[in-house]
């Protein structure tokens, strides 16, 4: 069934005609995109379709050549990533980014540095409120038994959970997840899905999720965008896009 939305509700994140070129290569071509408050949206497509590039453009990691990006109604097209973070957007990366020599707790504390504080100021015991939030999120993510362990000793799935926790530390409204299930064992994939679902339902967090695992997308997302060769190929519910012949041809090659 097509998603029906109250027309008075404005997008939380919106891309209008987003275009990104690398020399003569057009990686993303005139893509319109929206994520609404408390919504979970999937972004899929075959390898090389432009998913990560669009993801980077929307989160302002990459500049764009044409179009506009708005977050909470504010034009962020020319803003830097740290400015966007101040507004309430966070993201994870395809290649996990944690500080391997720091403990789980220290990684969580360090992730607050974008608020204008230095890394080492985050590690002071006097930061009681920050540490309380960090420990609450560590417990929520079922990592409490690893609180004082170096992040480098964690499994891939545990590091994915830690990276999610780090993204949550500034209490964002929107979290962009880049292949959160990649390289994770099935048990921890279920844990990650459960925590994302709870963050959405209990804490009102919106998510934009890039993922190859269609079951992961179908279990979480109410709406999905499909890219192919940098262009938007389809948009709809997971069921609708999975039944779209053009999507089947492009994504599954049959």
C-alpha cells in the first residue's frame, strides 16, 4: 500500500534536484528526496548506483553541483558537516569509524566533541551528565559488559552498535546509517534492528538507511528509494519496489 501522509507535515530532510559530478562522471543526477519526522526510509540500488554519494551529499560530507538540501526547513546546501550536526543530524559510515585504542565509554564521550569541546575535555570525570548519558546508551545497546574494553577488541557487530551509540550521543533527530548490517553476524543484526526500531518508536528518531540486505530494509522501513546509475528509479513501500519490474531488472539482474 502506498504511504499516505498528512500534507501539512513538512520533510525533516529534503533534497531537491541533487546532482553530483566527479569530473565527467555524473554520480547523482537530479534526485529529489525526502525523509519525514520519525520516519524510517531505505535507500537501495546496485553497486555503483550512487547511494553512498547521495548519502554524502545529503549529510554534507560531499558538496553538490546542482540542487539544494534542506534540514528542518533550513537550507544546508553550503553548510559544513559539523554545522549540520549542530542542527540535529548524525551519521555512521560504511567503514566503521571508532577509536580502537579507546574504551567503549571513552569513544562515547569523545563523540560529543562536535559541540565545540576538545576531545580530552570529554574524558574528564567532571563531565557527569555526559558520562551518565553515555552509560545509559551503552546499556541500551547491550554493550555494558564491554564498557571499559578497548573498542579494537570488539566484534564487527559490537563496533557497529558502538558507532550507532556514538551517533546518538548528541541526541540527533535524524540518523543516517550506512550499511549497519554489513559484516555482522545474524544474531547481532537482529539486535541492531531491534535497537533501531526502539529508537524510532520510543524516542522518535528518524532514520535514513543505506543497506544491501533487503530483509533488513523491509523489516524497518515504511518507504524505500531505489537508485540506478545515479538516478531515482523508484520510490514506494518495500513491497511496491520489490515488485517493480524496473527495480528487479536493475537491482537483481533478472
